[in-house]
C-alpha cells in the first residue's frame, strides 16, 4: 500500500534554490489567475480581471526567467553604492510607514528624548545603521577581479639573448614543419574531417568516431532537472585566430586553439548515484536553430582527452600565459558514479557549431545530459556572451605571469 504511494507523494529530486524561487512565483501567479476567474464570474469590471491576468503572466515569466534575470542584475547588485542608496530609500520609506501605522510613536519618542540628547541619540543610531550596512555590504559583496601582473621588463642584454634564442626556436620549428611527413599528416587529417562532416551533414547528426554511429540528439524540451548545471566561466572567440586559449599536447609537441571554452559544474539532486553516458553541447545560431557542437580534440578515436598535466589548457595574458586549474570534464564524467549531493566541475573545450565560422554569430548555448538508462535527465540554456574569463583571484589560474615555451610546439590550426 505504501510503496505505490511513495512514487506519487515523494519528489524525484532534492529541492534546490532555482526550483524554490520558481514554485514561489508560480504560486503567486496561480493566485492572480484564480482571482481573475473569480472576478470574471462575478461580473466585475473588465479592468479587474484583465489586470489580474496580466499580473499572473508577469509573475509566471519572472519564475521561468528568474535565473537569467538574476544573472543579468548581479553585475549591478555587486556594488556598495547601490546597496547604500537602497538602504537610505528603505529608511525613508520605513519612516513614512511608521508615521502612518503608529502616529503617536514619533511624538512619544520626542517627549522622552528632548533637547541635544535626543538629537545625539537619533544621530548615533543612524550612524550605527549606516556603518553597519556599509560593513555588511563590504563583507558580503565580491569585489571585481583585478590583475596584479606588472610590466614584463628585461634589460637590453636580456632582450638580445631572448631574441637570439627565440630566433633559434623559430628556425628549428620551420625546419621541422618542412618535413614531408608532417605535411602528409595534415592533409590526411583535413581529408578525414571533410569526409566525416559530409557524413554528418547527410545523416543530420554528430557521429561518434569510436562507435561509428550517430550520437543521440536531445529533445527540444527536457523537463527533468535531476542534475543542477552551473557555468562559472565561458569564452567564445570572435574568430579562431583571436582565441586566447590554447590546448597543449606535451606528448606529441603540438598545440591548437580552442574557440569555445566553458567551465561547468554538475550537482546531483537524486537520492541514488547516477552515471552519465553523454554530455551534449548545442549552440543557437543567428537564425534561431540549435546547431550541434563537437568537442574539441575528439576528431580521432585515438586522441585521448588526457589530463591537465599531460594536456594543459593555457590562456594568453598580457605578459605571459596562465595555466588553468582543475581537469577536463570529459571523459572523466563518463567513468564515475555521481553520488547524491556531489558536485563535479571541469573544463569543456569545443569547436564552433556546425555551419558557424564566427563566434559573434553564436547566441545561447545548451548543455544536455543523458544517463546510463538513456534518459535525458537535465538541460541548461545559458548565454554565450559576454565572456566570463577565469582569473587568478577566483583560483582558476595556477600562475598568470609565466612565460610558457609555446613556440616549441607545432601549431595544428
């Protein structure tokens, strides 16, 4: 008797902040909708039930778009000045409501505290509240990231030696690139990519180069939210040549640019461990269609994803290069069970979407997750612009002022 009711009465996932806000606003919207129906049935004026309908729609939209609205406003809310002005406005409004609801309060207080002592007490209370608000906002708000990288200065002798050694590197690299084997490998790789993209265009899917079959494409709407997906950093280069991120393969001394870099985290809200079989990335083009996105460095079945030690992700900075902390999200995500309440974070490196050659043509991005039972259990739509770069202050960069010998590696672009 209890077991059948368990699946009906108990939720399938643990509550989270986003769902709580949505249900709260949806409840308010339902109240306005019910009031609109009641007003219509009573024969009230049209503006009463139409106003209730409009307010219901407004609160429903706020609930659906609450996460995006919060992200858009977070830039303006991360300011002490904004919060202090809000505090002063709230103080003035509170004085008005106190005077309206308790008209004798101000007169009684004035009779008890007369003369300079009363003014001093009121001023002291106001100063304490203002200073407390200022201190609280300073403790609670996160300051904007700054860089401490100073100018990279060399003496004339060091500059001359540096130029000489760099010239030797370029000459050795040019001699290496002139070898016919490297040219043949690049031609064969280009031919392989051309045939693969023609097959994907013919079948309308992304092809799994290991299983030589189409990857399952997620549906347009995924209602389940068994995983909470968060985006901490994202960068989409306007052009391939302008990407600031490099993936360095130490094993074969090669490098390539990553046009799309995302730092994502997945948190399980299930009551049981879950295994992920596929993470699918899509991008909305300028015409409004979802385009498939291939993970970078996944063209060949023998190209292992590797770790950040063997294949670091490096970002160009003003005076050097910064190596990213952490690990790649794929394929380590596929090789483990995610325990309830556990968060997995990692870097996603991807190519431009199919049919898109420039980053400014990319709108929103969507991450969809499929579990081992072939169920699409979560989805996340997030804006591709503006970029949110990792910084040393938030602990995403190991060292942001290191000159890495990237010139020693062969460019695969």
